């Protein structure tokens, strides 16, 4: 079975090679955004936690794809 994210990883790898500085800046900005968002968890009500958890998992998936685009772009 083909990994559905393999095409995205390949495209991210291509982008990383074409614009390495900009790619790194986006990666750092997303990391900072995730950190800021994570700091907000203490102010959330319990009924907001499932949505917050889903958002954080989405951010983590994007950051993982960005990282994987360097180390294993053609899996």
C-alpha cells in the first residue's frame, strides 16, 4: 500500500532544496507557533481540550512531514 503522504514528502523535499532558508524559517515559525499554542492549554476549559488536542496532532503531523522530507523523501 502506498503511503498517502509520500507525494507530499517528495514535494517538501523539492521545496527544501529550492529554498532552504525559507523552508527553515517556516519550520521554525511553525515550531514557535506550536509552542505558543501549547502554552495556552492551561487556560482551556475541559470541553475545549479534544479540539485543542486535534489541532496539536495536526501541527505535529505537519512538522513531522517537514522533518521527514529531509531524511526520507522517497519512502
